[in-house]
């Protein structure tokens, strides 16, 4: 079969022949019809994700859309290396598939499920979000962040604060449901004050962070309190992505002086069973009322050429 094949962490995948997947017990071969290039897919293929394993060659891709042997059209999660979803055929298991509603097309399902899961799972499983609470979304101008704004609104957030560097994209977030925006282009002191003002004015209880790095340090500095007479509000800070940097420096006083609860959300912190339960909820909501998302489709044969192409749309490859 044809597939995008990763031969090393130092180069984009190449379109080439690859061995047919051989299903183990409880697995099935799925004929892939669409697979999206999510940030986690790039990160795994570059050896930069905690889930990366240096076993070459392998097919990248953590999920996709396809048909099972009985013809059922499904969203699926790939089961194990070396068979990812960027191929004509891949492997999946019954507990890693969701039947697709007729009104959700293949490209949309492939593009939307992974970024939608990132905030839906963070809210439901890690933050234990309740309707009426307010949320700050750190790094909201990317694909996942834009979906997060829409998801928080539909899940009943009282107020939504969105941050990002692109001023035009920030203004667009207001149309998607954000009540306030914070530009990340400010100097550090001004940024810390902007965070502090927003946290207080909107009574933020949950933070979804797609950035980490220096912006997280500034946000945590805004959460820290001075003095001995205050009573801090509980804030659940959920770390989802690290686009701005993999590490931060944080003083111990941040945790001791505030109501901060710092957790992560991703593969490993949430079980695969719960992830697919969350995805089923998200899929039902997407079928009920579509989410706004920019999608660009391309032939799988162009994966290597487009692998590092900058685009505001989520790139979906079609075998």
C-alpha cells in the first residue's frame, strides 16, 4: 500500500510503499479516507513528543476517518506503531472507533476531532468544569484555541477570555464567543497586569493553556498573591500544549500564595476509554450544530511537500 513514511526524526515523511497492516486479535483493518495533520502528529514524527519512539520506518498519524470491513464509516484512533493513519489502510480497534453521523463529512471529522478533544477533555475530565464558570484560553488564535472558545461557550461558560499574538485573529474570536481578549505582544509587566485584571474582572476559574513557555510564566505571576490577609479563589490551570516552549521557571510561592491547581491534559493523563467517551460527546455536538473551522484538503502524495507549510487551516490528507 501507499503511505507517508517517516524514515528519521530529521526529515519530513516521504510518500512510498509500506507493508500492509496485519491486525492482531481485537483489531481491524480500516480503509482510510481522510487524516489530519495535527500538531501532535508533527511532534511525534519529529521525535519531540513524549510519546515518540525511535523505531523506523513508521507511518505517522494518530487518528483519521475511514471505513471498516463491513462498510461502516467511522472516526478511528490508530492502535500502535508502525501503522499510523497517513496511509491507504491502517489498524484500529472496536474501542477506538466512533460511527460518524451522515451530516458530518470525512474531511470535517478528520480535522475537528483531535483539536476539539483537547479542550473538551480538559474541561470535562481534568478541570471538572461546571456551567457558569469563567475560562481563560491561553493561545486561542490557533485551530484548537478557536474551537476551545466555541466549546466553552456551548458548555455554558459565563465569561471567556482569549489570548494570542495575532490582533486580527483575536478580534475574530469575539465573534466566536470570547468576551475579552489579551494581546500577547505586550511587554512582560504590561502582560502580567493584563492577566491580573482579567482574572479578577471575569472571575476566571479555569485556564486552558496551549502555549506554556514565557507566556505561562507571566500568567502564573499574575495568579500569585502578595500579603498574608487574602483568600484566593480556586483556579484550575490545565496545561494542554507547549507551542511557546517546553519548560517554565515557577517560584514555589505561586502555589502557596494562591488557589492554583496545576494539571495536564493529554494522552496518559486521561485514559483512552475516557478520551473516546469525550469524543463521542463532542461528535454529537458537532453533528447537532457545526463548529466553525478552516480546513484544507490535499492528496496524501503531497504530505512531504506540505508537512511544514504554514497555513491557518487544518490540513487534511486524502489517500
